[in-house]
C-alpha cells in the first residue's frame, strides 16, 4: 500500500507527484492493467512470446546501432572518397 504524508505548507500538486512516483516505482498500475481482464493460459503464453520477441528485436536494433559501419569513423560522408571534388552536386555559381 502506498502512503504519502502531506507535509505542512506543501502544495497538493507536489504531494500528488510524490504519490504518482511511488505508485509507478512499485508497479501498481502495471499490475492493475495486467489483471483487469482474464487471459486464457494459451493467450497468456502467446502474449509472453510476443513480448519476448519484441525485446529481442529491440536489443538487436540497439546492437546494430552500436557497431560502426566502417572502421575509421567516416560514416555518413556519402560517397567513397568523402572529398569535395567530382560527382554530382549543387552547382555553385
């Protein structure tokens, strides 16, 4: 049970913010949402598998982002040379 004592001369909004933080930290809203309706055992298993797959894909995306595409740190330079001369581009006149 979450208990928040409102201090003397403390604004209500600040106490409400502390209450919300405590509720979030203890996972009460997550638990209420999870138990708000009945899931059959098979549905629960499929949901668990979908969430696990989602976590795996997210971890793979993060891992791909951390690995540099080319050694030397010149990614995002465009063409192979990375220089100014040659190639199509806006004509400066």
